[in-house]
C-alpha cells in the first residue's frame, strides 16, 4: 500500500531514473522518508520522453526526476529563471545569460594596447581589456545569441589563451559548453561547463553579480547531474556572501532535502521566513517538513498560506496532498475534501477520490473491480487454487526469528502495527526473499502482468489487532491490486472510495489503490493478506514498456 504521500516526501527507493542527460540511476522512493526527485521538479523530462517516443499517453500530475533532457524553461540552459543580478534575484526577476555578458562588455573600458605589448596584470581583473579581446567577446556573444555554440567556443578560447583570468570569457565559455551539452545531451560537456562556472566564481576579482550567476547555474547543473552535495556546497558559499538572499536560501533548502538533511532544510526555511515572512516557497516546504514530523497543526497554516501565495513553485499537486493529509489527521476532513476538490479543479487529480499523480489519463477508473472485467481471471484462479500453499510459506517466514517482515515506514499508521515481506518490487524479483517462498514466487512467475509490473509490488502484508491505517492513495492509476485473503479474523475491513469490504480466506478481491483507501483491524488475531499488483488492463504492451518505474 505505497501511498502517494510516501512517494512524495521523496520520494525515492532504489530503481531507475536518469541523471543528467544519460546516466541511469534511481526511481521514486517514499516521500515521508526523504525528499529527492519529486521536489526537484524535473517532471517535464517525463513528458518530453513521451513526446520523443511518440506515445500519446497523457501523464498527469508530477512525474519525478527521470531526466533525459527537459525542454522546460527552468531546465534549459537559458538562465532566464536562475541567473540574475543581485537586485533582479531579490525581486524575483532575472537577466538572460547573453545580456549579462553584453552588459559587462558595455561597461568594460577598452585598453588601447600597443602591438606586441602584454596587458599589465593589474588590469586583467579590473574591467580593462584589450581591443582585440573586446572584439572577440562581442563576436562570441553574437554567436551565443545565434545559438552557434561551437563558433562561440572558438571565439572565447583565444581570449582565455591570452588571459586565463578573463571572467567574462570564462563565463561565456561555460555558457557555450552548457548550451552545447543541452543540444547534444552530453554529460561530458556538461561537466566541462560546470568546471568553467567554478573557475568564474573562484576568480578573486569577479564581481558579486557574475559570481552569483555562475554559482547559481553551477548548482543547478550539478543538481541536474545528481551531484547534490556539490550544489549544496556552492550555494553555501553564496549564502556566506549574501546571507539574506532568500532566492539562494530557498535553493539551498532544496539541496538539503535532496541529500536528506531535513534538519538543515528546516533551519534554512525558518531563516527565510524570518527575513521574508510571506515567502510562499519557504512556507510550503517548511510545511512539508513539519508534516513528515507529524506536526500537523503547525504545518497546516504554512501549507495553506504558501499555496494561496501563488508564488512560483508553490501551486503544485504535492502540496495539496500534504495539506489535505494534515487536515485529515487533525480531524478536519471536510476541509481536506475541499482542498482535494480544488486540486481536481486545477487538474492535479483525476477526481476527489482518485488522487494518484503518475497517471495515464484515459484509463478506466473505479475503486473495485471483478476478475472478469480485468481479463485476468486465469491469474485470479491460479492464486485462489494455491492459496493454502501461499499461506503456509507466509506463516513460515512470519514465525522465523529472522522473519524479514519490515514495518511500514511511511507514517500511514494512525495506530497499531503493519508489516510487509516483499517478493517483487517494480518488476524486479527479490531472489533472497523468493528463496524463502519458492512456491509462491513460482506462481507469480506464471503471471506476466504481475512479474513485469514496474509500477507495483508483490508482497505479504501482515496487520495486527488494533491497527488503523490513515486514508491515503497510491501513486499511480496504471495498476490494479489483487488482495488474496490468507488469514482473516472477523472485524477487519478496507474502504476504497466510499465502499467498505471484507477479506475472505482463499478469495481474491481486486481494488484500484489510486483511489483513497483506509483499513481497520478491530479483530483479535493477526490478518495476513497476499498482495499482487498487476498492470491496468487498458494499458497496451508498448505503453507498459515506456512507463518509468514507481
């Protein structure tokens, strides 16, 4: 029962996502445990991937950091959203990269240099350049504006050969490499761009304005490559120079979240709100952090104010989910429903009940299904036929001292105890666990719609008396969830949408966990269920292959 909130607080357990332009790494984890990709907001990458593959699927919500290259403005090399002068940053505005260079050129004094005479060292860092260098800078700037990045590099290199400390040429070279990396989707070129941004910032006489522009872009690109620690270190340098710049502080807070330093992130966002009490970005992120700590009463006004501020980065599905969740947990369910309805109006959720974020919009959606509707009747019958063997292996594992059942860690329990033992995760078989349940895994191996499901799990789920699971939603509408009752006492129930049902031993019931669901165990002995996630039957084979893991 991976909740969407769990996926949002990072959100991400080990799996597969792109770092930078090429490298494959992780997928979505549990949000309540860490932050990571969802808050990095590279979801445009997924949409772009869909366009490139020719898929007509509509992925709604906020797909996370599966970065092949994104065409979003804040992911392109243009720094119109990230590189700015001090005053522009403070005001939330920005100056284009080429304009920064052009502005510097206009304010540069030309040193009339005699042929063959080397420019005095003292002039190199004081806005004094030779006529040749200024001509080359102007030419290089023209090439940048024309998006002719190779020629721009050819123009910047002679300047740097004559004077390696020329920060304008160094910055221009970094931008040209940055643009070229984007164009060619090359991590190697991007690393070179980052190296040159670093050299700009390290120049002793680099202006505050240019250092800030270079370091902000360096941090952004390092984070894009997954080098969050490097991004953090650069932003910390900027904070020392500009301790009250809330734009930099907000970016630093994100990097702390991405490397799971939540306490530092909380301190950073509290500092932002001391400087600027109405900063919506800091409000929603501090609200998120407090929500993960179950400090709901403090989180609610921050999330609400941040969303209502309509400032960039605040009006997003994830924050509606956090706010609704917090309101629910303090007993303000009608207000939570209103928040969810607003999310539906904005197009964030498929419906008030169905609040998954990783969706293919055209799929049929309803809380409960029967086997005939799914087309998986043979798989259901296979599970029901072998239910006693599946039960036996589950109880054997549960009764061993080295049980392997893991306690739910997503903060979904209102009270009680709930554990899982996973056999398949995101389409990957857990060989060690399958050795302890060989017959069960051999059965799953006969169900292709389960063993290949990159957006689901196969697991035993044990729940103990007195447990109540908060209302929550799963992350995606691309799967259906089969529950095979194994050991079911009385007074144990599950609500999906607005309908409550009860498990039966040896019987499969089928639900769509992208709809809100809630569980109660008011019985007097443990409840054991076998959960098998299968692909939504409306997905085509090619669509299943294209979707990223969740």
